[in-house]
C-alpha cells in the first residue's frame, strides 16, 4: 500500500512540474545586411561571365546569357563598397570593365 502511495505522489509531482510556466527568452534578430546587386544587360551575341573585384581577386558572380538581362545579387560585398566590375565573353576574346563603382542597392550595367 505504501508503494502505491509513493507512486501516486511521484506521478502527481511530475505532472505539476510539467504543467508549470515555461521560460522563454525573446531576442531580436541581427540586422539584415542590405542586398547589393547588379542589374546586368548583356547586349552581346554570346554569354558573358560577370566578376566583381573589391580589394582582392575578382570573384565570379554569374554567367549571363546572350541578349538577356539578369539580376545578380553580390554576396560578400558590403553596401557602399567601391569595386571594379568585369564581364568577359565566354570565349575570352573580349573583356568589359567598369572601375570605381560604388555598390549600394542595385547597380545597372550594360555591355557593350
């Protein structure tokens, strides 16, 4: 009988603890970095590879098809950074370059 009483008390104590209030911590998320992008218009008859060069080596962004436009998000470049944009034809015959571009928001660029 005593074992039954102890078991009932244990079950009651466990259920009361489980039904108690929960602690929750509420925080705000880190501020989102502003998206920097290039609105690329390729007027050439062949695709181009688009690169962004900041302080270091050029970083490949994306290939843009011939006679088309594309929205190219640029990752890893802070808004307000001064960069050089490069577009090289897929055969490597021509390179188009735009120096001292301040990227903030979406920058429109067309080749040729």
